[in-house]
């Protein structure tokens, strides 16, 4: 009898332990299931976001390809309408290079003139003064030389005239260099007009004015007929 009771108690205890373990496993299973559900929802949201991004990128790609195709068609039609378009682009690049060279020459000329001015101020040429001023007489130990005021005034006037002549020579040299530089700029401008405008069917000329400079056409100012200049440009 006692054995039967003890066996029943043991069975009841084992059943309670198994029930508790089962409840713990069920709780853990519920937690795992909730975590899996959350992961699935997050994955589904990420998939939806990536699909929407893919659609947007595909739409942008289609728009870009369409615009590129239209641009190519427009370029082809413009080339058909203007056969010399590529040559004009080459000429424009060449004109840009020429303008850069002109600017470089202008900077070099300004620096050279500034350097010459500094050199003239720092170390003036004394040859003209030495040639203009006579050698001073040697003093005698036995005889005292008296100063003549009129002679001093003559020497001062000669020094002043020598300095003036030296300054005039320097100014004339600067004017000559400036005149040559202006002539070179005019020649470069004429070459640009002949290669970029006259030989391209008066590309920049609107009536008597130039769209590039906003001034009167230099070809009209030169007095030469446009068709003659165009023939000369074609021959070159």
C-alpha cells in the first residue's frame, strides 16, 4: 500500500516537472516564432523598397537613353544641315588657343616693360651724362681755382638736357614696341576673322557688326570686299 502511494506521488511529481518543461519550451517556441515573423516582415519591406528603387532607376535609365537618342538625332540633323560644323568647332578651338597665346604675350610685354622701368630707376645709364659733362680740371696745389657761377649753370643745363634726351629715347622705344604690339594684335585678329568667320560664310557677322567683339566688322573697316577676303581665306 505504501509502495503504491509512493509510486503515485512520484508519477505526480514527474508529471508536474514535464508540464513545467513543456510550458517553458512552448514559451521559447513562441518567442522564436515572433522573431521569425519580425524578420520576415522586415525582409518583405526591404524587398519592396529595393523593387521600388529598381523601378525608379529603370525609369531614369529609360529617360536618359531616350534623351541621348534624341540628342544624337538632333546632332545628326544639325550635321546634315551644316556640313562644316565639325570644322567650325576645330576653328573655335584654334581661336581659343590663339587668344590664350595673345594673352600670354600681353602679360610678357607688361612684365618686360615693368622690368625696364625698374631697371631705369635703379641703374640709370650714365654714359649720356658723362659725355655731356666735361672732365673736371685738376686742382693745383700752388694755385687756388675760383668757381665760376656761369660755368656751373652751363654744366647743370647740359646735365638736364642729357637726362631729357635719354628719357625721350626710352619713351620712343616704348612707343615703337607698343606700335609693333598693336600691329601684331591687329594681324592676329585679322587671321581669326578670316579663319573663323569669312571662310565659314560670315559666321560671326551680323550686317556690319561682329558678334564676337561687338564692334564694327574689321573686314568692312579695311575696305576690302568680303568675297575677295573669302577667296583669299579659301586659298590659304
